[in-house]
C-alpha cells in the first residue's frame, strides 16, 4: 500500500510528530532531506509532498519548537530546520503520547 499524498487523515495528524522525531534524531535537516528520510524509513510507502511538509514546518517554527538557519549551497540558499530546546521537550512529549496511543490502538483492534 502506498500513501502518495497527505490526504490520509492518519498521516495528517502525525506529520508534525514525525518531523520532530526526525529532527531529534538527525539534528538539522532541510525540507527535501526530511521527505526523503520519511520515504526511506517507510520503504517508499509514505511520500510527503512539499505542499504538506512546509506548512507543517512553518507551524512548528511558529510554535517555537523549530528554528531555521540558511546556508548558501552554490547559487542556492538552503534552509535547515532544527529543534529548539522547547522543541526537544515537545518531541519527547509527543513521542511518549504517540507510543501510548499506538499501544491503546493495539488493544482496541486486537482480535484475540
């Protein structure tokens, strides 16, 4: 099964948590790098489009959880995203929350 767009409600609700987790694990990353890492980890089953990624990054920045740094790469400017100290705490809080939620979903959908 391939999830080719952000139309899937499950993915919409977890994208910002996925981004926070990736930044917590990898340090600073640029947008395309984030999309490729998601694709790699999900073995190509989750493809995040720029139209979904950048609004999520903007919201995380607006909340004070992510900061940006621009770097010149040849003639282009690349914007890197990294967690703020508040973002580190938020990433951990959300991961704890999502793991608990996954555990509860297993209980709800367990057929035994």
